[in-house]
C-alpha cells in the first residue's frame, strides 16, 4: 500500500468509526443501526417480505428472520399473512417504529449540520462530489 493510500485508509476508517459512534449514540430503545435500517426500509417500501429484505440487504434469510423477530417482539414492526398468497408474510411499521425513524432523522440532520458547519461552501461541494463518486462506484 502506498503511503497516500495508507493515509486515506486510516482517515476513512476514522470517519466510518465516527459515523458508527454517532449512530450508536442515537440508539433509542435498544435499536441498533441494522434494526433502524430495516425499519426505515420497510417504511419506505410498503408490502415487503423478509425474503425481499434479505435480497435488498444482501444477507441471509436466517439473519433477517432473527432481526425481524426482535423488531416484532419489541413492537416496532408487525407481520401479517398475505391474503393473496398465504405463504407470504407482509411486514409493516408500527407507530412505535415510525417514531424511531422520525427521531433518527432529526438526529441525522443535527449531525449533518454539525459536520457542514466545519467546512466552507467550496469544501462541502467538493466533499459531496467525492462522496457521490465513491457511492456510485462501490457496489455492496
């Protein structure tokens, strides 16, 4: 690894840790970042099944099932048998789950504003451009 790549690796790792630390600091009612992502995804894409979540998140159905069980038991989502195809179970977000997403959105905006206040307009524009370039090229 070239010295500049090592420096980028170290800085990017620190940045990832900062983001995760802030996400965990926003932990509400025992919700982890992965729980939050599932709740938000179900809220945005109505009528999902566990299998569809597994496909979208590129994780095993067993892993999704474990996460869904936690979310159901804690009252953040519900699961109902599909009337058209009784083999499928449709997921939906409860009011308690919606509250989590709304509060997290407020927290995320606060963190974004704090980060943006550190940079000049030109730096923000460049940073946004670089992040978009990375996001467009990295396929998870």
